[in-house]
DNA sequence: TTTTGAGTTAAACGTATGTTTCAAACAGTT
DNA sequence: AACTGTTTGAAACATACGTTTAACTCAAAA
């Protein structure tokens, strides 16, 4: 199956390069060279560069989406009518992410950086695509957060949710650089788990503020 | 003085377009067209596109830098040996930003999006430039935060500082979109001041977590 | 009035990009 | 072995980009 190999190699290369340099700054020639694949392969297998970008996201978010859904399903079946705490919710999401990205060391950073790019870059077409594709998961998590923070005004909860999202996306996406700084300035090494361990209490305290 | 006018018009146009589409996605032709200026004007006045990008940042960060410095100076002269709370520190920064961006309605979002881009995009040359240019302000603010959170371990404080930075950069840079969602989903309008009013307690609670 | 020099303009340059083409190579079926 | 549909390969295509050039404008100095 040379086809699958080619497709996978393209996705692997594109994923890394997109996360490292952004979408516009990464050319198909760079991608196909790193993937050791002919230039025309991208247009043959994906149709266009835009479609390649979307395919990268689908491969990333698909398993993540399913994992969060299924683990939430399992928990609700095992412990019905339980109200999850913010920490619980965050741990569900964090565990799914760790599971999806495990194997590759810095794939979590790639994941978050791609998410950040999707949110900021790409005039609409990518954000629209993701919003329509993953709206139901978003709503489900939001409903859990609502139950966990009953005293919060809806508008303020909305903003605090995005504050959390921003912390995670921004920090985890620059994790390599920040970890390098930590190692240089504090003579300490931080694993991804360490950083997530720092992050979750911060987020939980933030959303419960006041 | 047609010269100053041209330079300013280029900076205005570039600032908006960079924030909206990123650096690589914004061409000099788009900029000069919007600025109603000849294409060659950018290379004539700035030398290159890279230099233009840096000039945009200098015009943004220069006044901000000076304002934070001077207001901190003034406060330390008026109330020496006072330990600022986290809220106080954040208010100093927020006030300087509001002051720099006031006039244009969404210039705060542009500001933050440019900062985010500088952090994620731009292979080094921009980040290096900003780090060397504004290291002293960074260290000063960090020292204040350290005094305000004496019980925190240095490494954890470092991470929490960047969690705060991420919240602010991410949310404020997508403020237009998020405000539109709020208006659609909650039938409520949020001003920039409202969002900052939501943000500061979140950040303060986060950095004080546990 | 002539000269000077910074500023502007239109056109061109070289390069890099995404995409297309079409022939060759391949795998699986008859 | 011959055929068929799919995948690869090298080359070309058209376009968009950042940059450079050289002619031109025009106000201020000489």
C-alpha cells in the first residue's frame, strides 16, 4: 500500500511544519521534500493545500474527539447524576490529549499550536470548518462546566472558559521555548506532565475566582 | 510633509492587515494599496518587509513601554516600599495598554494579536528583537509579581505568569469574534473594558491558586 | 534661474509558490 | 501475458511575491 504510506508521510511532515512555521510559511515543496514524496502527491491525494490543512486537523481532532466523548460516556454510565468538578473535567480533557499525543514527545505542543493557528489565522474557512465539526463536543463540555460552576453568570462563564482555553493554547504551544527558558534560568527540567500539573490548578482557581 | 504621511499610512495599514491575516499572508501590495501609496514606498522608507514588521512593533510597544515604566516610577516615588498586589500590577499594565490603544476601538485586539503572532510566528528574528528590546521591563514586572506572591516556588511562578500572558493574548486577540458570539448567544454587548474587567479577577485568582 | 536631492511613480526583475499535465511505473485481475 | 485502474515522476504552467531600477516631480537652496 504505497498510497497509505504516502498520505501518512505527507500528514506527518505537514503537521510538524505547520506547527513550526504556520500555514502560509510552509510550502508544499518543503512538505513533500521532508516527506520524501513527489510534489504532485499532495494535490493528487488531497486536492489542494487547503484540503491538506483540514486533513491534518481531522487526523488530530478526530481521535481526540472520540476519546473525550467515550470517556465521558463511560463515566456517566458508571456514575450517573454525578456532578463533575472543574478539576475532573479538565483531567478528562487532559487525559484524552495525553493519550492522543503520546508517543511523539512534542506532539502536544504541535496540537495546541495548530489549534491556536486555527483560531487566529485562516480567514474563516478553517474556523468555520472546526466549529461545525466539533460543536457538539464543545457544547457538552460547556454544559459540564456550567454544572460545575452554578453560581457563575453565563456571560462571565463564557469568558472564563476562553481564558482557560487561552492559557492552555498559548503556553502549551510555546512549551519547547518556555521549557528551555526554565532550564536555563532555574536549572530545572519540566516534563509535559509537570506543566499540565501546574496548569490545571491555575485554571481551576481562575474559573472559580471570587 | 508627504514623507511622514506616507510612512504613517503604511504603518497604519500594515498594523491592521498584519493583525488580521498574519505576516506572511499580508503582501506589500495589499498594504500599499490600502495605504494608497506606491508599492516601492515600503522598500524606500523601511528597507524591507522585515523592517516594516519591526517598525510596526516599535510604534506599538514604544509608548506602551514608556507608559508602564513611568507610571511605575511615579508610584514608587509616591509610595516607596509598598508591595503591590497582583491586581495592582495588572491594573498598571492594563491602564497603559488602554491608554496606548485608546482612540481606535479594536486596537487592543490588534495589539494582542501582534504580540501573539510575535510569540508564535516569525522564526526567531522577531522574538529575538523584542526580547532584547524589552527585557528590562519584563524583568521589572516579574520582580513585582515575585514580591506579590512570596509563597510561590520560582518555577511555578514562571509558569503561572505565562498562563496569565496566554489568557490575555489569546482572548483579547480574538475579542471581536468572541464578542460577536456573546452578542449572538447571550444577547449582551461587552465592551473592551468589560472583558478586561472579567479577565483581571480570573488572572489574579489563578496566580494565587492553592 | 538653475541645481539639487528627497519623494514618488510605473515597470520590470528574479524567485517561489500552488497547481496541472502527461508519460512512466506499478499492482491486481482476467 | 495482456489489460486496467491507480499511483508516482519530472517538467512545465500561471501567478503572486519582495525587491530593484530608472525616469519623473517638485519644492527649497544656490
